[in-house]
C-alpha cells in the first residue's frame, strides 16, 4: 500500500526524450488489495502467485479491453489511465465482478479483494508512472472504498451518470488527507452483492429506529394503562404485540395462517375501548381490516436507473429515471391473496389453483380493482407499480441483460427455454432465486400488469418514476414475461402490451405501496 | 392392416385429446378468415394497416362466450404449428385483439415477413377445426 501512495517519490530522474512536461486529462484508476499484509503473513508465496495471476489474467486484459493503459503495478495494487471515464468505470466494475466469482469458493480470510478508486484529473504522464493531484485524489478515494467496491469522484460521476447503467450512492463531500478541497465521492453499485449489502445496512438502521419508536409507544401505552383503573390492566398483554404489525413494512408471512397479529392493529389505537383481552378476537371493530392477508412487501430505497435497452425497438431510448422510495410485493399476488378480494366481492372472479400459486387470467381492470380494494381495506396506499418502478425493482441495481448477468442460467426464472419444464400452471411463487433486492419472480412466472398505458417506445416518457398515463388507454403495459414466453421476455427491460379489459391465462400482477 | 392400425391410432389420439380438453369449440364449416389488406407478396414502405376479414362467424370480445364468434389473433413470422389444445400464445409475434378489433397498424423492420390470422374463442383457444387464414408474406422496404 505504501508504495502506491508514494507517487512523487518515484523515479523522477527520468524524463521522456521530448522536453516539455507531458500533461493530459485522464481517468485514473487506482486499485489496491485489502488486508494485503495479513494475506502475505498467512501465505507469502501463495498470495504472491495468486496476485500475479489476477493481474495477468484479469486486470491487464480488462484494462486493454477497455482501451486503457496500465501505468504500473505495485506489490499490492495497480494504477491505470483511460481516455474515457465511462471505460474506466466499466473496467473497474468488470474487475470487481470477476473477483467476486474468483473469491466465491474461497474462505473469507484468504480472499483477495481490491478497493478501487476512480478520479478524473489533469496529470503528468511519464513512461512508467504518473504524477499529479488527480492521482493522489484517486488514491485517497481508493483508500476509503470498501473491499470489493468501486468509489468514484464527483468529476467522474458527472461524466458517466447518464451513460453507465448502474446505481450510484452519494457519500457526500469527503475531506481527504493533504488535499485542500473536499472531494465528492460516490459508491458504484453494479453488482448484486453491493446492492444488498447497502440495503441490509440501511434496513438495520431503519429497524433500529423502528424498534426504538415501538419501545417508546409501548412504554407509553403501559404507563397509560397502569394509570387507568385496575380492571383494564390485563390489556397491556395484548397491546405491545398489537403495535408491532402496524409499523412493520412486512406484516404478513405468506405461509402463516394465524390471523392473530393482524387482528391487533384495529385494537391498538384505542385500547380503552375494548373491554377485555379475552373478547378481543370477536369484538374487532373493523373486521375487514383485521382478516386481510396483505401481500408481503419489500421496501425499495430511492435511486435512479437507466431504463430500457437497445435490444428491442419498444425499449428505446434508454433514459435516466429517478425513483422515489416505495415498497413492492416480494412475490406476485397469489391465488390466496386474490381470493380474499373475491370473497369481499371486490374482485371480478374467484381464482382457482393452488393457494400459493400466482393468480392468473387477470385483466388490467381486474388488477386495478384488486389494488383499489386492498388500499381501501387496509387504509394504506396500495396501488399498481409504475413501469419505471417495476424495472428499477427488477434490475435490483444491476445493469446486465438479466439481473443475474448477461447469460441465461437455469434455476433463475420460469420461462419456456430457461431450462425448466413448462407446465400448464406456473409454479408457486418464490420457487426461484430472489434478485438483489430480495424480490422473487421479477421475470418469468406470470406477466405482471403495471399502472402505465402502453406507449410503443419511451419517446416522451416521464423521468420522475411516475406512471405514464395517457388519455386513450385501450391497452396497458405488461412486465416480466410468463412461463410460456422465451428467455427474451425474462429480461428486466422487456415490455409488452395487452388490451386493458381482456383476461389472458398468463397474466397476473404485483402490488406496490407508496404515495 | 398397417393402414387400419394407423387409422385406429389416430382416431384414438383425436378422441383422447378431445376428451381431455373440452376446449376447441366447434366452428361452422363455411367460416372463412382472410386478410382484406395487405395481399400476399405486397411491397410496403413504412407502417401499414392490416385489416381482418371474417365470413360466416362473428367477432366479439375475448371472454364473451357466444356461439360462432371469436376474436382475432395476428401471427407475425410464426412458423410453429397452432396447438389446438393450448391457448394461442401471447407475445410479440402473437398479437391479440381481444377487444374485438378488426384492424391494426403495424410497423415491422425491413425485410420479408409473414402474417397469419387465427380466430380464438372466449378463452383464446383455437376453434375445432382451427379457423386460420392463409399466410401472406409482405416485403417491408
């Protein structure tokens, strides 16, 4: 590590033959192995051989492939320069993603993980080294990157934000050592792991605050009831669990049948109104709210995506869309969930089939009815997702053709040629791997209605993540493709249309929650 | 002997398939499905209207189960035979007109394309025998 950071102390004696100092603007990648000293201590020769192999097989070819040039390698790192910031970031992503594959089979403490920092700067280029502020900033950014991640400077971000399709997380302005001005730093979120890690951490914080809030509420309720006359003390047994499900974003497990925790929300706002805990289940004031099995939801944080692809005329042009935070169903709506709407006479038909299979033969109008019913019954803003939200959720922070990569893999989705047998019915929800956002069946399985009217391409599409609704809406957008479609339809960018009022046996829906 | 055997086998197959699937609603023998435009071999520049013709049957919405009526499906560059036991597929090469449309505006990439109409019943199954148009090919410049 020390060697890399020591650019200015390098071999300054040599100058290229031509007299003037050769300066140029370049995108600089600095990579460095995390815990190199520990790896060397554990297995000096083995580590050395592995590092050299990674440099030879992965790093050098990736740089060449992206039209960059390797300036130098050091014991535990490398420096490369690129004419194009886009190519520099793409190259960094390729290197990191390939390393994930190489590391997958190794135990944690013998993994070779690089931190990578990318900066744009005017630098002095010499035959075997480069010098300048730009290099030092790249090194500092690399220093704060987490192992396995790519951090980029604001200058790089400005160049690539609409060009490299992946997520960016702003880490704000960072003060870096020996550099006067703070540097804006972004984390690049190209791969599945990076996204889910971020999400995990944010969720943990969220859960922490949620439970804190719950504790305060529970404490207040306890105090309130203890302050009341003795006859009502017994209630506090019911009160704390009553609060929990209302605040949790995922109230219902699809497998569970006990309605008990969902009975409670109705009772919690007015604990004194209910005479005794024993009578609670039968005396629920709002029976419809109490018995509803809400689809399990996953919170999606705000972000942006490059929506669309060049694979099909309907998916062009690729355009940047900002997404506000929302929640989306972990699975497509199931037969069991649908039939609660049917039982309430709010949905057009009773679905047949296994309880945990996705509901099918749903028209857009049917899907909309379900969303309206669910919103009214639960008093929560349930709705159909917008097309942009669907694609953002389906991509799960990835920029690849499929969410798992560019190649078709068996066991990832239900489709005609995805490697699994097609049946008359789609298999039960959640039978395949979840995407990086923890969502199941985002691609294959059942076609899923979204709120948007059909437009034959994205010319004039909104950029704020809202549904694109037109005046004459005879057909709406379907996403995901079905178990009867081929692999092209499984792509997160794929879109199709169908008549608004017509049912078809492969069409289902997924619900969203948010204003 | 062999022929008898074959006949018996095919009869059995037909019987078993019609027994297993109650789909495949009977259609009038003289029903005819055809393209009003374009005609076979037509050269076209840009987008074009496709108009569907149907005689001796009626066009209705998908989902409406009336005798002797169905809705149109337009197959673009489809070479797979129609499976009478399955709903007509829904994808970018099988366009559905379940709202009872009898025409559509198509924009296809340059080259030669084939078009074919298939009539579907209330649940998108082909009729028995299938009501299909002859295949026309158009050349887009």
